[in-house]
RNA sequence: GGCCCCAUAGUCUAGCGGUUAGGACGUUGCCCUCUCACGGCAGUAGCAUGGGUUCGAAUCCCGUUGGGGCUGCCA
């Protein structure tokens, strides 16, 4: 814990791929943990792998976190800007005899490894350069810097894992004299991560399970450099439906893809917080709930399989809780440039409001509005062939047209101040009620029922078997457009007969 | 191979020595209904395995099996 007794966490991705599900969960856990204690959350870009790091990925990570409202308290720290810091610590370790230069070539080390493996031993560095005499060191020759791991019979290095609530330790003999500075002078992950976490005064490190065996190495480094050792919590991996680990190297979907597919950030966060963490039987969490209740003690220890069905369910729940005006904007945010934007007017609102409980993604919302977005519709034979129409169909449609014509145009009045949402919604409700009332009168006067006439109206007005409720459809499509569609529909079935 | 971690329905999980093993997704049936949904009701399916400890074990201990991670001059 630092001086202020403040909890400080971080998310430290490497920009070698798009931000994916597993990374987001780690980021989210760190974020809500810090916020739970009123602490700070930081972002550090670990771009020391010069070959694989790319700006494109870096931007994707930043954008995705922003979209998810997982916002760092300070600007991101870039390891590539801190090389001189790492160098000074490497020099110090060298001077203090806690690290040493190693001149072994990669080929030589490879040979060692193969030999150890064939002898059934752990393929570790042989320690050949561990105790070179000064005259044997020629710094002009290619070399790396290795950490001199503490050796000794029965010596162990361990830590208490907060996610498991128990100690995990390793025999020091299992720990290699690992490389801390590469041949090109760039620090390796284990070295840079320790220096940065210490200098950034990170108090709690919540990260993936895959780092468990790095932890003793890092603890040795903390001790060697005289830093305080932070707390650790290792979160289990997320598995694909095949039971294999989900990672960016194994085709995990990116956050940006989920956004494109019409998922809400609230839903993604909600799904991920529940994947590996629980708070009793609760399922629905908003960010403030997560911050309020999140606790390392309730993290599950076993790996979790990613399940899209449940994510879809959560997405539908979060969509339902948003007002239609917002949904229209969200759908437009992710629309393909080839698509017309949805107009944020009362007609669209009428449909979106009734579609809210019928969709699982924003993409679906848009698809279900196709009949409305397009000025005219095409009647598809593969749909209409399922139905039979006769003389009575035409008689009914003609009457229905007459009914629409007779409707007071005021019902379709759309001039409303959308900034006054409740008023707009009220007006909408009245219009739909009016249509419903008038329509029911029309039906009963003719001894018809909604049940028997709904399908033909739906087909005529939308061209589909499935649509939003008809009163809303009539209101949204509007009087004139409805009439035009009925005419067109009549022509279509007339020819077919 | 070595080291480390993990194990409740198809999936996510609650449970922390005494429960008819709870909830959620999915799935099935029914109700509601202008279609599709939503909603409501009901059903479906689970403690990997073998030993201990205990009056009593999903819960504690050990072995087995299974899964995962690490074993890089990746992170």
C-alpha cells in the first residue's frame, strides 16, 4: 500500500492485437476494484515488443476502453518512453551483482535446452555466464542481461493470491536466471512490469491466470530492487465453446467487433463481470453496482466458457432499459456507411419503442425497421406464396383503404418537440390509441376480427409475416404511404390470382 | 516431461460440515396474444472419481482422472 493508503490498479495490455474479451474482463476487474475503494485505475501500454506492437492496436484498445467506460484516471503510460528508466535499474542490478551479462548465443542456449529435455530435466539456462571473471566479459560482444535468481536448498518464493485466498509458492530451483534486458537493450516483460508497477505505486495486480508462474520471478525482482511487493490476484482464463483458451492469438472476438454487431457496452460489461465473479444470485449489474459490490473474494477459481447466448440475453435486457431516442442514436452510431441513418422522429420512436422487447442487438433493430426505412417495399413471392388470397381479400383491403382515408390526419401529426421526451411519448401513445379505437370500430361494424385480418394487413403494409404491432406500424408508416402500399399489394395479389 | 492452478446441470454460478443442492442463460410445455417478442406459470438437467476425517460431507484431507497455464531475448 502506498503512502495515502490508496488502492491503485492498472491494466497493462500490449498493443499486439485488438482489445478482446479476456483483456476487457481484466481491465474491468481492475477498474471496479480500484473504484470500489475510491482508488485509482491506470492504463499502461506495454509496447516493448517492437516487432509485434502496432499503433492500430493501440488506438483500438484506447477506443474500446473508452466505449466501455473503463476510463483511466491519468493518461496512458507507454513503456517505449521509459527505456532509460529500465536501463538505470539494470545497471544498478549489475553493479550490485544481482544480475549478470550473458554472452551465450541463441543457438547455444537452444542446444542446452534440447540436451536438458532429452535428459528429462527442466530446460533452463545453464548458468554458464553466471560467474564469469571480469576478463571474460567483453561488452562489445552481443549480450543480454540475466537476473541472478537466488539459489539455495529448499529456498522458495511465493505470494498470497487474493483470488484464491491462499499461498502459492515455487521452489527457487524452478526459476531460471531469466533475461531482463534483451540483446537490443530493450527490457523484457518481467523486468519492465515490475519497475513500472513499483514506480506507479500499483497496490493490487489483478491479471490473468497465465501470469501465475511469472509472479515469483517478479517478486524476486521487487526484492532485488528494494521495492514493496504489491498484492496479487490471478483471474482464471476465459475459454471458447470448444473448451480451449480464448485469447487474441486464438481468435477471440474483439470489443470493436461486438460493438459493430450491435452489443451495448453495458451488456458486455455486465456479462464479463459475471463471468468469473458473482454477487449472490444477481445477474443484472450496471457500472455503479459493480463498483459497489465487487470483491476479490467472490472471484471464481475455475475457468469459464464464453457463452454468446447469455450475452445476447443481457444485451436484450439492457436494450429494453434504454429509451427509444437513445436507441436510435446508438443504432446510427454503428450503422454501415452504405445505410441510411434512422431519423430521430416520433414515427421511428413509435416503432423502436415497440421493438425494444423484440430484439437482442442493435443490428437486429435496424433489420426490423427495414420496411419503414425504405420508402416502398417489395413483396416477395417466397413469403406471399404461403398464403392464399381471394375475392374477399380484395374486398377487405378496399374497405381498409377507405378506413385509412377516413382517419383524421391529426392522428398522424408528427410535429412534436423531441427534447420533451415524455410529452412526445404521450402524444405518440394517444395517436396509437386513436388508431386502435377507430380500427376496432371499423372491424366490429363489419363483423370482422383482428385475429382474422391482422395477417393480410401486416403483409400489405410491411411485406413481412412478422412485424411490430400493427397500430404502431400504421402510425409510423403514415396514412398516405399505407394507402400506396395497399394499392401495390392489391395489384400484386390480383395478378397472382 | 517438470512446475503451478482448477473441478456443482449443455453454459455462467450460489453454497463455505446438517439445504427437498438455490438462481440465471439455454431448452420443453402451457397461459397471454394481431404476427413475433415481452411477461407469467410449470418442467428439464448437476456436486468427475476412489479413499479417508466426522454422528453427518458438494463443503475438510489424500490419491486418481480430466481440463487449463507456464516452461521465450512474447506479454
